[in-house]
């Protein structure tokens, strides 16, 4: 039986109280995903290392800001990491990557080697996610990519595409519902 995933929400609550062990558990449970986000957005190992460190310093100091009612802890953490990377890009006056192809960076196997649980999860869901993502309209795929992978806000997407903010939100919401339905997670939020 694979080990259970830690309750990141509870760990963040303890980290907010200054519990170093809880913070270490948060780091251990999320570092691979955070590292991948940093590499994909920054495309530079040294910048990604700096951003990762900065992001976890922010997580330590801002753990009390996490509100479970507003979303999953994983999403909150990913947002902190993405925003830290985007801040670095802005400080360097660089633009985030504009396409998925430009974001492909080989990961160092020693840094990102998945454990048995991640390998099982990836083997079970990778093909399904690719298939479901491929079933979306091109515009839906592009907006999801820019929003969730590259960290652009809905407002930034509206300004970049010239589309109305409400239209952007609707397209993204429908794309997410389609993905959930295709993956068998149901269409409820």
C-alpha cells in the first residue's frame, strides 16, 4: 500500500505557528513540482534555484495566509511559486515563455526523479490527461496553458488576446469542466 499523502493544509497551519518540522514536510511533499514550475518558467537553472528558495521563504512567512476554504493547499503553493518566478522575470525585464514547446527543459534526474508513488500516478494518468487535453479546442488549450502553467492572470490574458475578461473566464472554466468530465472526475466544481 503506497504511503498516504500528507495533509498540506494542516502542515501549513503548523508552519504558520513556527513548526519547522511541518515546514520541512511541506517542502518534501512539494519541492519536485515547485522545481518543475521554476525551471519551466525561468528556463535557467541558477534563476530557478533562486526562485525556489525565495518561494519557500515566502511560504514560511506567509503560511498563515493560506485559507482552505479558498482552494487546495497545492494550488496555493503553486501560485506562490509561479508568482515568485514571474516577479523574477519582471525584475529582469524578461517575458514569460509563450509556448509549451519553449518551456521544455530536461530535468536533472537526480533533482526530479519521481518516487514509486509518482511513477504509478503518472503511468495511470499521463495518457488520459494528454488525450483529454488534446480533445479541447485550441483556444481552450492555449488559455489553460497561459493561465495555469505560465501564471498569467485572467486580466493579463484579456489584455494579451484582446478578448473580454468574462469571455476568458468562461472559456477557461468550460475547459476545466471538460477536462474533469473526460478524466472521470465529474463536472462539479
